[in-house]
C-alpha cells in the first residue's frame, strides 16, 4: 500500500489492484478565496485525476472541491458516507459522475481482493475512513471529532494502524474570529486542546506512524490573513509528542507530494517494510513560515484582487436575506425561545442596520437600530452573505474565517446554537418532521452509541475535544462554561 499526501486532506492511495483518491482539493483556494494550501500543492498528476475510486468524507469545500471534481475522470467510482440526509449524491450526479455508492456506517466494502474500506460517520455530516489490506491498515481520521470510546473500538476492530492521519488545527472561527464582553467566553477551546486531542488519539490508537494532517492551510485573503498567527503547525504536534512520547509511534511531518509506503512480498518472504519518500521541502516551510506566507500572499494577490473587484459589485437583496432567515427560524421547534432567550444579530460589515433573529417569535427582521439586549452580533462581507445564501451554505461562513463576532455577557452558548441549528437546517435535518423517514431512522439506529454520547454531553458531561465540541453546540444559556 502506498499513500501520497496531495495537500491538506487529500490522499492518493495505491494498492496492487486499485487506486483511491480521497478528498481532492487539488489546486486553488476555497471558502471565498480565504483558504489556500500550505505548503503549496504540486500540479495534479494524471493518475490523481483518473482514480479507480474517489472517496469524499463530507461536503465542506476543502474536501468536496468543485473545481477539482470537475477535472476528475467521471468514470471513477465515487464512494460517499451514508448520512441521515445528504445532498452529495445529487450534486455528484450534476457534476457528471454516474457510479456513486453510499457506504453505511461501519460496514466494510471490498474494492479489490484483500482490500477493504470502511466509513465511520460522525455528527450530521462528517466521516473517517479506514483502508485495510492483508498487511497494512490506514486510519484517515481527517477532521472528525471522534470520541475516545469510538477510537478504542476502531483499534479493537482493526488493530493499531500502521498510519494514522488526523487534523490538528482550527477548522472554524471560534475563538479566533470572536471578541467578547467576558473574556472567559473565549476560553472554551484553545490551541492546547487541539494538541492534546491529537496526542490523546495517538495514545488510544498507538499507530506505527502518526501524521498531522487535514490542517495544511494558510489564509491569504485580507479578511482572514490575521488567522495565520493562530494556526497550529505539524512541528508543534511533533514537539508535543516528543515531550510526551508514545512507545512505538513515530510522528511524520510530511507535505504535498510526500509518500508513505508499506510493502510486503507475500507469505514467507520476510517481514513487511515501510519507507517514506520526501519530495517536499516541508521543514523550510515551517522554519521560515512568515517569509513563505508573504511570498504566497504576493503570488495569490492577482486572484484575490479580481475576487475583491467582483465582490464589490455584489449586494445582497434585503428581502431575499430576510426571507431566508425567516424560513430558517420557522423550521425550528416550537418553544425554542424558552432555551434561546436573546436574539442573534447578523450585519454586513460597515453598515449600522442589521437583521435580528428572534427565537421567541421565530421571525427575522432588518432594523436600523439594533436591540440593546442580544447574545451575539455576526458581521460579514456583503458578497459573502449574498453568495452563501444563494448556495444555501451560510453556516460555511464560520469555517471561512471571513467574519467577526462579538459576544455579549452570557451569550456564547446562544451563538453556538445559532451556527449549529443553521447547519442542521441547511443540511436538511430541520424541521424535525423531515427526520421521520426510513433512511434517517436506519442511520440513527446504526449510530445509536454516538447519539447516547451526545445526550450525555448535553447533560453536562465533559471530555476531550470531541465531547466538548458537541456539548458547546447544545449547551443552554444558563449553563456556565466549564473547563475539563
């Protein structure tokens, strides 16, 4: 088995019998010119564009990248997770792919003799992938926030992996795009939480090789450029594991184009061998990171300037935005205002007027003077708001880092609830009557252990990053923030 890192969360897996392309964001930027590859990705090789199989872990642009998917051979067999409600099959069909298979949670699928893949789904729209053959097991945990108990189950089922690839840095705007009346509201997640989560996963799985992965990005747009200071780099992960080593595990700091290979010549031919082929000058990209980022910013400036010029002409229609937010609020359960007692404000940067999302009345209204009492105020560029609503992906704004939010005293959990409920609605999980169908019930039953764990998080149980991420989205206004 040979695994080539393509950049960020992209992998190209080769076996004797077949090839698998995973999460191909192969070039360019995403999230409205905010995210860029770091280190830069090489030009896509021909074989990357013509895989036997294509696996897409979830629908976010840094994994489901439309420009990259348009260039991939449409005869490739696409594999996607079987979520409770998903838009990916329809969108892949529109892109021209004709063979699409949804993989049920935890059910292995044989791609070639002796080679299986298993998809493990988490949350409403995320998944991890296990690739296993006779001699090697690769865990692509991607940016899933998997609970330690589930990691332990994976290890018992497959054994300790030969290679574990896992994210290690921020993929959403909290707390770095936030300000708050009470600084404590910005301490629910920190750099140390992400580093500790990676180390804890290594301790649970005990992989032969641990790869900091799915966080190889930089931010070159003027709106998100300051976020480069917040990035947690692979060398930081390597340093943490050097200070607290896990016996038998080696950390690999690899970059785009680098390859990990596990080779066996068959029974009786001696032990399998593992090798790493380094093609990227990764060390220099992190040792001279500031200089490299400045050079990339200059290189990307023509594309960003064109995008800024296009955005300058885009103004969202007030009635369209109001109607969109109204439909979101009307999709929420009756009584939501009992839990979420203060409104959230949505404002275009530079304007005084804002939209008030009132949970009690389940209505959105644009007003010239915002109310004195609110939970949070979200500000974003006009063009981003217009495009996000046009494409029904307003919750992607949080990932893009092209926004800023101010939180009033005690309002952080309402802000988290806003983003979580918005994502649920845009993914098709709200109103709740939409969940009364065979597909959702079958998915929920197969993933009942995860649902029980989420219920525990809602009741205040706190654990590592996965539980904290879950519980922060469903905490009520009255529950004070607590650190584990």
